[in-house]
């Protein structure tokens, strides 16, 4: 977009295609002479014309206040009612309170959103030290720790976020409760919190996707499909999100429906490739590999999972890498190469031990026993 907010027709067309949006909010931030300036433009995506704009100048430490003033002017210009005072209070309570902490949080959060969890940890740790009162920072840090294979640190950060949000609004509390429960693997509690959130905010796609996974992990594949069907009825682009197809693929796998699993996985691969979603694409490729294996095509299965592993390696996601090693071992074992499967499982076991995943260790040891028995190594299997 240009400084005027108009942008070129090709870019506006891409925005409209990807987001199915008619109006785009374009914020900007600058500092000069010790003051901060926030501006907001509402852009008509079709024509490029500016529908409304406003700006506010003041202390750079009062970013939320500046945004609130600019947004209030935009709403007045569009004859929209003002936001409730409680909304600004909730936003202030969520974000870091100092400019230094916000910059660090923003850098970490941007890395996390771009699937670069390893890069997110440093800035987020520094942000929490700069402002330990904000729940936003330990919440993001918990996710970064989870993705980089530090479950104990993730649980501790999730608890800190929940404690820091004692005065937060109901939505924030529910989401933080759900995140803490997910990280602690308390799946019933996570599903309950996410279910309450979805009842309160039917268009909260992220919570809906998380609910479907909590249901899947709890062995409730049919319930997960019901949740996903509700989410598909949301308007585009929400109802077309590739994460819905990924979750459906795993639900179909749990129900033993290989053909439908393959169809969902192929949709997820195509959609996530189109929108450039790296971690989602990797999950979709793993699902396609699993479906290919169940349908008797080990070559396609291994190719899909190898491609997924390369993506996980580029993202620094140890859980994803280990998952690919385990899936490849399963496929290789089905092909009759028990020794090859054992080698892959040893790699997976070392990774699970490195980041303390006891459930993963137990699963890999059980599968390693099967691989050893296939090789006639009963005594070695018994020692596992």
C-alpha cells in the first residue's frame, strides 16, 4: 500500500481474494520529537478510496490510548457508536505497559506468527522482564516454549499469564485457561474452556480449531467433526481456513476412513500452499502421508512426510520433526524394513527425551519393541 493508503489494483485484488474483505484498516505508527503518532485509514478494497481516517499524537508510552483516540474519531466519522470504556480497560490490561516492553513483545509475537518460534523466545523473555504485569507476554512465551520443546517452561509461562490476567475480561480469561490446560495436557478442561468461548463468540475460529484438536486428543473424533462443520459455516475466509481440513483429516483417520482423510488432506495442502502457511502446510503434508500409507502408497507417503520434515526443520519445530520421524518409521515398518524403522525410532526417542515428553517416549518405546520383535530380537524388546 502507498502512503496514501490507496495501493495498486493488483495488491487490492490479492487482499480481497485472500481475506474476502471489502474494507481494510491500515494503521501506521511514527515518532518525532519525543512524541508518538498513530494514524488509521479505512480503505475501500475495491476502489482504493479512503473511507475514513484519523490520527492521534501523544506520549509513545500510551499506544493504547492513542489507538483508542484515533479509532474513536474513525467511528464517529462513520456514525458508529463508541466502544465501551471496559473495552479499552481490557486492552490496556492485556498489552505491555511500556514502549520498551511493547517493542520486544511485538518482535517476539511477529516471529511467533511467522512460524519462527526459536526467534520469538529471546525478545519475549526480555519483554516479560521489562513488564512482568502484562499477560500478553507470558502467553506468547508459553506457546514459543511449547513449540521449541520446553514443556515445563511452557506450563510455567501459561500459569504466569493466567495469574497476570486476574482482572481481565471473560474472553481473555477463558482463552488463557484453555491454553494453560492444553499445555498441561488437561484435555477435558481445555475442551470445556474452549467450548464456553465458542458459545460466547461463534466466529472465534482459532478457539474452534483448538477445540476440535482437544476433542480429537481426548478420543472424541465424531465431536470434533461436529465442531469443524459448525466452523465451515462461517463466512469466508474463516470457513475456508486450511486448518479445518487438517483437523478433519485426522478426525477421519481416527474413524478409519482413509479415502475421506486423503481428500481432506489434499484440500489442506492446496489451500495452505496458496496462502503460504508453513506450519499448516507441514501438518497437511503429514496427514497426506498418513493417508497415502493407509491406502497402500508408501512412496507418496514417504515423499509427503519428508517434505513436511524439511518445513519443520526450517521452522525450528522439534515436535514436528519428531512426529515426522515417527510417521516415517511406521511407514518403513509396514514396508517390511524393521531395522530402518528401529533407526528412525531411536532418533525420535532421543528427541522426546531431550525435551521431556514422557508420553512420546512411551509411544516410541512401544513401537520400537514391535520393530525389534519383527527382527527376531525378543530379548532386546523385553528390555525396553
